[in-house]
C-alpha cells in the first residue's frame, strides 16, 4: 500500500500539491468512488485509479543500467539523432527518461528510469552524488595541475568546482589519434601526440564540466567514458547500446 499523493508523484502523474487540488475538486476516483483525501493508502496493482476521467495504468518503477554508445543523445525524443530511449526495447519505454546526461560524443554508464523521485535524488545539486569518468587527454598532467583539479578548478563559473579525485592511469608518448578522436581536437593537432589516460571523480554535474576542468589546465579531452555513479559501477559485460535492470542490491544502494 502507498499514499495516493506519493504514488501520483512517483508515476509522474501530478505533484503532491496538484494531487491535493485534484482531490479537492473531486477529479480523482478510486474504484469508482470519489477520493477527497490525498493521503489515503491505495494498492495500485489491484485498485482502479481514475484521474480527470482517465484510467491510470500502473507502471512498476524500474531502473536500467545502459552502456551508452557514442553518437547517441541523452534525450527522450530528437528530430535528428538516435536517442538512448529509442535503444530501450521495452513495451512501455515511453515512460522512461535518462537520469542526468552524457554528451553525444561520450559513452559509458547511464541510468534510465520511470522513477521521478529516484531521478531527483541522483541529480539534485544538494546531494553531491559522485560520478567517475575515465578520459583520454592531450599531454601529461603535471603535479600542479593535479593539485588544481583536486583543490577545485576555476572553469569560469561564479564559483570554482568542488574538489575532484584524480588518478593518472597511463601515459602514452606516441598516441596515434583515430579520425573520430582527432576531429574533437584543434585542427592543427598532429596525428601522433603525447596523451594521458586519467580517472577523475566529481560530485557535481555542471555543463561539460570534466572537459572544461581539463581545458582550464591546458589539456583537451578526446575520449570520455563514465564508469560509476555513486556506488553503481558499469557492468563490463554490457556492450555499447546494451542495458539491463539494476539488481535489488544496486537499487538498495541508490
């Protein structure tokens, strides 16, 4: 059993305040009986809920982990590009939306859900949910640049970024760029460069934040893959574009 107003919020039907107003106006019926109390407990699987004359279909709240491929946008619909929602081969995929976003040219862990509360909890700036990325950047990071990233980089916003955690995983003095990688860099970039593979964990979600943090330290990102959100780690068995439901343990961690 669940409170009516909470159920309507979780199902993205109406906010709690909107639910209260609908009840006051007599526009909500439970098993064909007008409901005036937004706090009443209902069983959405067995009771018939009608809002403004329309029967509400119960959609169980679910969350999928996807390995987002590049050249796919984090949107529900798009006139030009393939969306992450279009990759969901589910009967009721229209009720789902991505939690947060990854740029079109980025890849890795993305969560897709029909749970509005979960989305709010994971994306609210006040929650500071950590996100971990593996990136390839031009050049080598100096210790002073690592210190800047870990202290809180100024990327030109009103306030500097919150401190990040940075680990240099690999340095390659003769990295050969693919065509796809080279097009993300300045036009005069040679085919072979010095490059570094870096892991970075942040607790914010500013626009192009990771790319801007490295750019502020004289490096350009040409590969970006998200590997972790909070305690949820990307399932390495998922190929780009594949997805699976979160396990009960993973949902519990969120």
